[in-house]
């Protein structure tokens, strides 16, 4: 049996069909998920980074959303604009007009000068028909703020007719419950920040009808993956910024992960090709 056959058998061993599971159907290879776009070479969470990821052959893009002061949904990872723009201050304190005026590219290189922080609506307009999108709903300053962001994000996805091509994820189960209520057929992924037992992971997944479980590479273990696959749940692997490397990608693939959040989607595809060609032990 080839590695491809083994992976396909493992990922199809599910006993149940969670809501939104069709999102992941029809694939034998693990997903190459461009983490904040092609963030290794382009300014993260920007439209140029997402377009570059699509051009590089990524299977999905991942992005982060939060509210501005005037409740516009924008795509940015941090709670502040300090690291990825030429401005300073908490995102939640600034209106869209101010954030839109900032340079979100020069921090990475002068060739990216003039790149802007996009709204989620702008990303959908640019990318919605090209690739599936994993929208991570950031945890806000309060539980109510996080639920409100989840509701607004779900509403935008519904209005754009993209419910079948968006994977919602969050570290907040409350936010994901809001999405589930608003979009009953949506695809949901549960994010885990710390190691969780298989029983704990499956309780969270079951409560939300989730289709995927997103865990840190260091927390990946065969027992957990086997339990997830036994329930028809996909195991998607994320890393810290410093661990998004070839050895970690190899480890995830050899552990039968169903997807990897790659800063460099070209590198991940090369590693995936070698693993599935049997060129790695």
C-alpha cells in the first residue's frame, strides 16, 4: 500500500459525517493551507499574499478577522496594528478609515510599499471564487465582542453565498456556536492552543458539529489522529512562526495529518510530493 493509499484509508475511516464535512470530500492528499497567504514572501494577511498563494498552487488560504472601532471586519492577526503596519495602536480603537490609510507592506520590504490592510469583503471579492478560505475569528476583548464578530462574519459569508467554501475556525467555542446557529450547514474547525486528550477534543468537536480539529504540530500524536479519523474528523496542523519548517511538515505528513498551515505553500507541496512518493522513511 502506498503512502497515498494509507492516508486515504485513514482519512476515510470515519463513523459519522459532521456538518460541513463535504467541504473536505474528494481529496486524497493533505491540504496545503496558505497561512495568512504566502506569508513567507509577501506581507501576511493581504490580498497580494493571498493571490500569491493561489498562484503557487495552495489548496486553501487561511486568514484572521477582527473588528475595527466602527465594527468593520478586517483581516489582520494581531490585536494591534504595530507589527504589520506603519501605525500604532489597538485595532479595536481605530476606525476603518484610519487603518485603510496605513502601509501594511513596507515592514517586510520596500517593494511592498502601499499594500493595505483588507476588509474581509475585499478578500472575498478578490479570492472567493479561486480558493476555499479558512476564516479564523479572533478572540475579542470580551465574550460578547467575540460573539458579535462571529455573527457579523457569518452574515457576510451568507450574503456572499460562500457558506460552502469557507471553513470557520476559532479558539472560542462560543464564537463557533454562533456560526453554527447562523449557518447550520457551515464547515467548522475547532482550534486547540494546548494539548487536549482525545476525549476532550471529541467533546468540543461533537458539541459544535465540527468537521476539523486544528492542533499545534508539537501536540500531534497517533492516538489522537486515529480517534479523530475514526469519527470522520480532519486533523489540520498549525505551528508557531519559527516551527513552520520542512522537518515539521514531514512530521505532520508522516503522522497522517489532513492539512498543514504553511507559511510557504511551495515548500509544503515539495515536501508533500516527496512523502507521498515514498522518498521519506
